[in-house]
């Protein structure tokens, strides 16, 4: 601990600061936010960059997945224009009699608009308003946000918006970066890119990619955002962007990955591992492949297949722009279909829970609880009653 930090004490009992610090590192964010009110010293310590990074490190290394949560986005009932976000803890009970605890993270949007959750990194979630092209970097745990203007010259509601975003953290320079990739024409093979730096607070053009990226958000693994390269099966590829060198790299495809499928696979981050989800409409099943050692093509391993023995609409899943499932670090999967959340461990159905007030699933993402401020933060605290933001 830095020398500037002091001992914490209660009454006449003095608790060594090393022990206090260790205890605080294991506490959830909502408890830490309350403990800021204990004293100015506690507030200063819990708000410090030192403790923020220490707490984040503990959350990432939590083998029990206690700090990991899922965000599922749904459309409200009766054709509501509001996209609703639902937070679900990954360590929920498998007891059918115990309800899944959820937290509403509603975001109110303008008519004819659609919200897309792009990616999460270190507890920060990047959200895009597809209609306006505006972005919000959001910490769901602290409710702080940072609004990011779209790059100059980017249109909206037109072909120019085809492409997607990538979001990641450059540990070497201690800055977060957002990458916007797009094509000027639908059939153009070259992908154009801009990069936003949290330190510079602005966008810049970076090297183009001489390939056509699939219009899905990039997935941040091993310090790099990854995208699926669009092509006719079996010619899909994976490309990564080195955030330090700002150069593109190709990631080897699994040798035994199914080659015949009418739908492109999903690219995901599973507990820090690069993951491919194959949505096979012919076999009416989904399979999950994980690169257990980054950069080693022989390490691609199929960890399980999700059969359609539960009568789930597999073809509907395949057509979804974002994967309807999140993978836990222990290999279990949480699936959202329609207004139902399903938990599955690769062999058996674990949970099946109806989600009230929602009727159509549109996206999902996992995030870790953290105290990290969004790019320095606008210091906007959303009302605890509704957690509602307007984009």
C-alpha cells in the first residue's frame, strides 16, 4: 500500500491496514460505495486509482465468478420503444424454487432507435445508439457514464453505418480505446477505421483493413479487439487489432470447425478466452469452441454442444445479430430466448426462468463489477430508483 494511506480503526480496536485493504478488495461495489460515507479517509482510499486497480484484479481472478454479471437486453412488451437492460448475477442459485435475482438497468431511447451493447472491459460497458451513432461508456456498478461523440463524417441510418465497434484497454499506456470500423459501400472489401483514445479524448483515423468485417461488435481478448471477417462458408477468418502498434493480425481458425453452415458463427470472450459459437441450423444445435492457449491454433477445443432437446428456436438464435447466450468461467451457459432465461452446463438443463415485463430478447454481454470510472467519467450518477439514462 502507498505510504500516503493510513490505518483504519474502529473504536479502540486498530485493524492493520493490510488486513482492511484485503477485506475491502473482496467486497462488492455497492458495499464499497456505501463505505465511502464512513469517513473522508475511507472515501479517499476507496476512490483511489491504487484501490480501484487492486479491486479489479481481485474481481478478474475470482474463480467462483462472484463478481461477474450478465446484461440481457430486451424489448418491452406491446412494441415498446424502450430497450430494457437486465443485470443477472452469474452465481445465481440452481434451486428452481428460488427466483433469479435481477436488477433493472433501463435506458430510455428516442423513437425509431435501437440500442446495442457493444462490449465490456474492466467493468465498463460500451453502448451504442444505432440511430444516432452516439456512444456511452457506462459502469453499471457505479452508474457513472461518459458520452462519446461519433467520429466526424460518420452518418447514421444508412449503409455507412455498416461495420461495428471494438472496445479495449491498453495496459502499456493505461488508456481505453474505442475502434469504429465501417465500409463506405455495402460490397466494398476494404474496411475503414477510426480510433478513440480516452487520454486524447478524440478520434483519429488508423490503418484500413483490406477485408470486409462482419457487422458485429469486436471481442476484447489478450489485449486486442477481435472481429469476424465476413466471407462465404468456410472462408470466415478472425482478425485482431494490436492497440499498441495499431496493426492488424490474423488469428488461426480451428482446423476441425464445421465447414458447412448457412449462418456465420459468433465470436465471444469467455473468461478471457477467445471463443467461437457455431450456430448449426442443419443439425439444429449450437456448439462452443475455445482457444485455450491464445495464438496456438492446435489449442482450439470444442467444450460442448447445446442440443435442441429443449425445443428452443435454434434458427431464430442463428439469425440474431448478437449471441443470445453468455458463458460462465466454469463452462456453464446462460441463454436468453424470447422472455426466458435458461441455464445449461453442457449436459443438463439447470434453470428455466420467465422474465416478467419483457417479451423479446435482443442482446447479451457479460461484465465484471468494478470501480473503474468511464474514461475519467462525466461524473453522472443515474437515479438509483430506475437507473435510467437518455441517449
